[in-house]
C-alpha cells in the first residue's frame, strides 16, 4: 500500500470556505494533512461559500486547490459533489485538484454496502421557493449564460445570491430548512440504499429511520465535522477550529 493510503473513507461538507474566514481554510489544511489512513475523501457540497467559475483567480481558490492537489497526489481518491452555493464548480477545477465530480445523488459501494450520497438541498422539499430557483440555476442554459459573463460581473452576482440566500434563510420557518422525512424515505427506496449521507442542513446527527440510517454532516465554523467509515463502522466526529 503506498504511503498515505489506508482503509478509511471520509465525508465532509459545508465548509463554506470564504476569504473572511481564514481559520476554516487553515482547518481544512490541517484536516487533510492528518488523514494518513484515508483511502478516499468525499466532499459533499458547499466546500466554498460561493463559486463564480473555474477561471476565478482569487487567492483562496489557489490556496485550496494546492491543498487538495497535495492530498490527492499522496494517493487517496478525492470526490467533489456540488452544493447549493458552489454548484458552478466545473471539470477544470476538478481536474486541477485531482478530484472526480459526482452527480447528486450518487450511490457508492462502501465495503460491499450501497451508500447513497447527496448534498441534501433537494431533500428540503417544503422550501418550494428555493427548489424553483434550483431548477433554473441547475439548467445548462442558466449556467452557460452565467459563466459567459465577465469575472467581475459574476463576483457581483455571487454576492447578490449570497445575500438572497441569507435573507431567505432568516425569513423561513425552521422546519422548512430541514429535510422532508417522506422525501428521504422515497429517495433511499428509489436507489435501493439503507444508508444515506448528506450535509446542507447544518444539523449533524445520526438518525435511525424506517429505511435504514441517515448520517447528517455538520458545517465548519468554530468547530468542524467529519464522518469516518472503516470496516463497516461509521463515526461522526466534531473537532475545534481556532
Ligand atoms: Mn448547502
């Protein structure tokens, strides 16, 4: 086995990396350096607070790209799924960091077990306003139009969308922002999976449900979260971020 490749699979999401929170970027660097037993790392969306295109030359993009490159070159497989903030990440960035872009949802084989991976936003079906925006913003037409604009204009658009998302979040009832139980069950059944891992809701937890189990990853702020899977066992861990 090459150095740096072990038997553990890690899942993280919702780091919401942004220049104004350098501590979280530093925490990602530490996290990656400490994963000596990693066989694979799955980043299940919202690695970045916003994404304006793979041509973004902002320092944080270069910094994070360098960390991920370093990690994947050491041997572990690296997978990236889009979140509702960074859904414009493209193949160019994925290739640059040695990652494979995953569809949402994706089913993986984890030590012989089928596991369903999602970001989680599509499970929040009571938030009809957001789902309407999602349908538009995930279309090829909308994305091609957005990405054809000059970088400065895209940065302005990203700030506008962030503000809209924050305003909408503060207006909406708490239960709208969580997943819909029946949607979780239907999605797991449709994919024939007894284990679901997702992020997005910032409500880290392990839920035992009728279809099996649901692991919810946590967001990174003053603490960070990861889910570790090895030898058929899952562990959800929280750690301090300085
Ligand atoms: Mn999200």
